[in-house]
C-alpha cells in the first residue's frame, strides 16, 4: 500500500512501514523504517523530524543537513556524510543539493532495460528530486507489495540540461536508521569458503563491503544484514540490504558524530564515472531492502520467498529442478565417449534425470591452456560429436546439459588468433592471466554478438535442455580500446551490462533451456544473476562438512532451490576429507540436488545408496523449493549442523542434520524444532513417534548419537492421531 499526497509518503508492506515527508525547506526526509505504523502517526513523526530538518534561514549553513535522516545524500553542501551520488557539471563543480520536485504512483514495478529487475510488485512510488545548482534530476523508486517485507529501491539520474555532465558516483539507495547500536552481518570468504556469515558491531566511521573484481565475488557477497543490538537468529529487528547486481559493488554503513546510521550501496564508485549527455538518463541497479522483527531467520524467509516470487523466472521458480550428473570431478578434461557413456548408463539406472557435460568438449580444450572462445565441438575427443552423447542420454531417458564459459578466451584459441583485440588487454602492458585465460571485452557489442552467435548456434543445432554458464576469473586491466579516454570509468559497469545483454538474449531465445550460473564455484552468486539463472553452483567445495557452512551462509539471503548442490567422491578433491556417502547426499538435499562423480566406478552397494538418496530427494524436492527454511544448529559455532524446511501449510517438514565432531560425555541433547504449527500433531517417520508441534518446538527432540560427520533426516507429517 502506498499513501502519497505530495508532502507525506507512507509505504506499507506486510510487516513494515516506511515513512517520508517533504520538509518545509523542500528536502525529502526519512521519518521511519521499521515496524508497522499508520498514517495517523505521521504528524507525530513530523514533529520529531522538524527538530532535525534545517529551517529556511539555516539551509546555507555548514552541517545544516548533516544530522537529518534523508532519502538521498549529496555532496559539498552541508551534508558531510558519504554522498549517495556525485555529479560534476561541465565547469567541474560538484556541489549538489537535491530538493523535492514531484511524485507519481504507478501500478506494478518498472521493468529496467538492460538490468535484472524485480518482475512484480503491487505499486511503485517515484519521487523526483531536482538539484539546486545543475540540470540534474534524480527519480527515487520504491516498489511495494502488500504481502511482502521486501521494499525495492532504485534511482534514475536524468540530465535535463543542454550539456553533458559526469556522474562520479551513483549508488542505488540510502536509508538512515535512528541513532543506536547496530551490528552488520556480511557474507565473506574466498574460493571454496563462500558466504561465511560474520557479525561485527558498526562503530564510528565507515564500514564498507565491496568487490572490485568485476563480479559480485567469492570474497564478499552484495548483501549485508543491519542488526539491532538484540537481534538473534529468531528474535529482534534487522534489515537485509541486497543488491540485484553482479558486478563490482559497494555497501556502506556510516556512523558519523551524532547522525543516524546511514546505509547505502550500489555500483562501486572506485574508478567509476559515467558521461551523461543532454537528455540522457542513467539507471542504477535495484536494491532489495527487507525488514524483519523475527531475527535473521525471518529476514531470510522473507527474502527467499520474494526472490522466488518476484526475481526468478516464473517458469522455473517453483518447478522441479533437474537432478544432474555432472562429469567434471569424474573426468576433468580427460574423457572420451566410453567414459561418458558409462556414467550416463549408470545414471539412468539410479533415477538421475540430466547429464551435464562440463568443460573440455570444445576447441582444443584438453587442459586449461587452450580452447576457451572456440565454441565448436572437439570431434577428435567426442566421436560422433555432441549428438553421440545426446543420443546416448536419450536412449537412457536422460536430458542433456552443456558447459560454457562465454566471457573468456585462451590465447591459444582460434578466437584469439583471429580477434586478439576481443580480449581485455592494454597494448604494451603484460596482461594478468588467471587460470591461463583472458577476459573478453564485453563492453563491446560486437564481442557480445560474436559469442551470442557461437553459443546459440550450438543450442540450435542440438537437443540441449540445460546450460551451465561459468566464469572463472576476475577482471584486471579494466580498459577498452574502443571506449574514449573520458569514458574509461564506465568500463566495469559496461562489462556487466554486456553479460546481462548476452544472458537476456540467450534466455529469451531459448526459454526451454534451463540456465545455471557458476563462477569458479560461487563467485557470482547474487540476486541479479538469479534473474537469469534460477540456480547457481554454490561452491566448488562439495565436502560433506564444509558444504554445511557454505549452504548455511548462503541461506541468509538466497532460497534453498537457488543453491546447486552435488554429491562428490571421497576423499574429497578439495579437502581430502572422507565423509559417508549418505552424509553428502543429505547435505546436498538441502538445495538443487545432483552428483559430480564417476557413478560407473561406485560399488553396487554405493549405487544402491545413490538410488535411495535420489528417490528420497524426489519425495522432498517440493518442500525444498516451496517451503520455509529454519536454521536450527549453526555449524560455525556448534558441533552439530541442522536445518529444517516446513511446507507452507505446515502439514509437513523435512529436518536434515549432521554430527560434526563428537565430544565425550555428551548425552541427551535436545534440539528444538521451529516453524511447525503448535496445534498440529506430527508423526516423525524415522523415529516412529508422534508429538504435537508445541512439544517438538518447546520440548524438542533428542539429537541422535552418531559418529563424526554422520548425518540424519527426520520427515514430519501431520497426522490425526492425538
Ligand atoms: C569451474 C567450475 C567447476 C567446473 C570447472 C571447469 O571451476 O566451478 O564446476 O565447471 O570450472 O573448468
């Protein structure tokens, strides 16, 4: 619901309210973002707002705007906090002071051209601010849905003058939270340890998380939770801040003198600039803001629901995801028809439905020194080409998927030999190589067109139902010889726009192909990527214990079905750890399930286990994709891991857990379930017991006594039996 009258604005979601007003001096002041209030409360909030807003006589004083809770921060005119945006006029002057001009309310949500965006919302409020000193207008967008706790923010910068200006910073949003004690949770890590939650108090100065890698990165996800002092997993208030953006980003929290806590973020402003010609507009990526008064768990459930309902392609959001067998860890580059056929034939007997042929099928790709960029099948390696493999899949009733890394090129490739200028390289500078590859210059339309034609040619010529889109290195030498020197600061954003353009064209042209995202594991796992790819390879680490931590962290702000999770062999290729096959299966079942090993080399007993795990997953995959997830035992701090998913009608639940390391004399420990209906009676299938939701949540269940790295599941079904 949106109430707007030109002086007051009130946005109402499911459990939150967001109030703003125009001050007497024309500034857009934030009054409240938090639990629900009504329109009648605004007069009271305005009287408090008056004490912080500058009066007419004060607006030219320094610090006049420094303490005001405002919707957009500007530069060099009395607000000394980090600006939300910086604009330079033709004479070089950068001072700005934006004041209210007009508003409009539209039905639905604006579809952003060229950027991933929220697909639906009930209503959108657009408030236009006008700069006092230049011909710049900024339209602030707020999309709201009655049944959601996610508020979508974004901004459009307009040059309404007759000369070009330079945008030096263009964050997507700003919120000010009242002075108080807050902590920030960020999801940090590295390759193989993506998205580890870390909580630290926000102190004076600027707390900043960012990526400068040209991708949202393994190291820092474009997400932060701003937590009030008393916020825990289950209780208290927090705000999720999540960018729908896959490129270099920044999110900052600034606490300056007595000012409110200012949160803002968007495209990373380091080395960013954008020349905006007369009459042109610049649209920032969208941001998802989520309010929760049920702790981090409530926040995660609201975000997951929203991403599935409004970000992921509706055709796939709640559809049964393919159960994949991928050959990467089974063969790496060393495969031929026989090896692949053995895997395919076995997969079919074990209930798996899709075979994905990973890296190594194209060009001279027999190792990672050659072939990237040459998207033609290596017929020396695959006798009979892709069709031979596809036919084998079909005979076995399997669908076929294929790996691409569209943004990359090896110097040892036909593409590089023919078009060396397609690679990002600065003439005269030795390029930085990573995994022996260079990045293609996706700021150039001709380069994106070339790759589009090469990939779509393969997709048209063969019966392919699944694509794994990988991206295995970050960007260095961020220059394009085709961009004029004064536009060099546009490079990083233009690169990701090129990626989005290719993703948009391919997903539109091939709507029946399921695209999975990947970036050397989980290096581009973000809400922008989920607009094109309904699921993303979560991490290259599939170890039965390490994965519990990665999936736990990822679940903070992404749905379970967005996480691609595979069972691989032991000792694990990354950690050398051995965990039981069942454990690996149970951990992978908390996501989009699959395998990544040579099935044909398993013992008959192991094959039987794989068959059972796959059959069990088929029974629970509906609840995994539709249900609400509760994090129960944190593997970072506990010697157990446990998560559970409850169906929306609360008639069913799936609990999956793992004993990490046993400790002596550790008897009779209970775990309290969550999210059930207190008044329903449930049967726990594995334990053959019946108990009320109240008992299971308030008294709990005894944790199983199992050895290190063993796992268990409990299926709960509502029953009449009292
Ligand atoms: C990346 C991916 C892997 C695999 C390899 C292939 O590392 O994360 O799953 O596809 O590339 O080169």
